[in-house]
């Protein structure tokens, strides 16, 4: 049976006793897909949250820009680590997406520089790499990365990584800083 015949037979089947509640659900059900892909509502950062994207690939920069802008983020962009560090110092974004492999200074050296600078040390950083090596993720975490994403990444993954870093005010915060703040509060309350 050809592909067209298979599709025709799927679409010709009678509806199940549990009819889908929406037209999109009906189409998904007829194609054998789950009715709703999002199980729960995503927690977004507050509108106007700024994100610095540091990557030498215009394609990655454009993809992240489109995803983030559609959710109300203000994006800043840099094609080199040096330019990214300068933007981070001058504009102090709320979160940074930092590629590991960059021309000139690499992402690890840039992360070390950001963590040593009082102006940028508390900005959460999500490292990005196309390399499959887990050692990069381990090393990035050891020197202060807050999270790690492998290329290619999905919209779902980008926002899940950001959501992990949101505080009660819906502002991205460093995990280490948030943990230290919780520990300090619990010690003072004891």
C-alpha cells in the first residue's frame, strides 16, 4: 500500500468514542499524534528580559533571536567572545547564551572572564555547543556555567533551560547565587 493509500485509510477511519475537543485535536488524533504537545503552561521570564546571544553562527543567532523575541525578550547579539564580554559589561543582560567554539577567545575563557568581573559575575550563562562530548558540559559547569545546551536545540529546550533559572520574580538568576541566598536565609532563621 502506498503512502497516499495509508493516509487515506487513516483519515477515513470513524471517530473514536472520545471525540477530540478541538479541531486541532481532531487532526492530531486522526494522524495518531498526541492531542496536546504542551502538558503544562510554560513559565516565561518577565516581559523585557534581556538575553545576550554570543555565537559565531548567524543561523544560531537568528534562530535564538526569533524564539526569544516571540516570547517578549530583548536580544543583544555578538559574534565573538570579546564583543560579548564588552556588551555584557556595558548592558548587563539578564541571561547569556554563550557558544563554546568561537573565533579568537573561546567560550570557556569568556565564561571565566565573565565570572571574575564584578559587573557580570552574577549573570546566568547557558553554554551552547554542537560537540557531543559530555566533558564540555562538565567543564563548563565546573567553571561557572548555569546550564548547557547541545546544538541543534528546540524551542522547548531553550525555554525549559531558562525556566530552570527563573526566580520568584520571573527573572533569570544563577543557580549558585539562588542556592547561596536560600542557605543564608535558612541559617539566619535558625
